[in-house]
C-alpha cells in the first residue's frame, strides 16, 4: 500500500463502530421518518415552478413545503407587479 492508502485504512472514520454503541430503541417513529411521510410534487403554472410538499401520512398534515408559502406568495406578487409594468410574457 502507498502512503495515502495506509492513512485512509488506518483512519478512525473508516473503522466500524463497536457493538456497544448501537442501542435498540422502542420509541415510536417520528413524523419526520421517511416511513411516515410522502412527497407530493405539483407544477404551479402561475409560478412557473414545481412546489414540493412533505406530508405526514398519519395526520395528513404538511411537514415541509418548498418553496415556502411565503416565498410562493412573494413570487406571485412579483409576477403580478411585473406583469402590470411590462405588458409582455417571456
């Protein structure tokens, strides 16, 4: 092995963790668990972009929305204002 390969092989970040560090948990899965969520992607024509929502499948509530509703509203208002100033569509 060359010097770099030796350093990588002996580095602690590449060594397996001892079994004592792994602890089972009986806690219920949180709402952010991938198993308890679904992702919806919708194209918003008025914004000209895709909106992604992460939804909790148990309660059917939106956990995260990208872009956020605040940014979406700012984008709508900006497009509306620019539409009034410039009477063409790009």
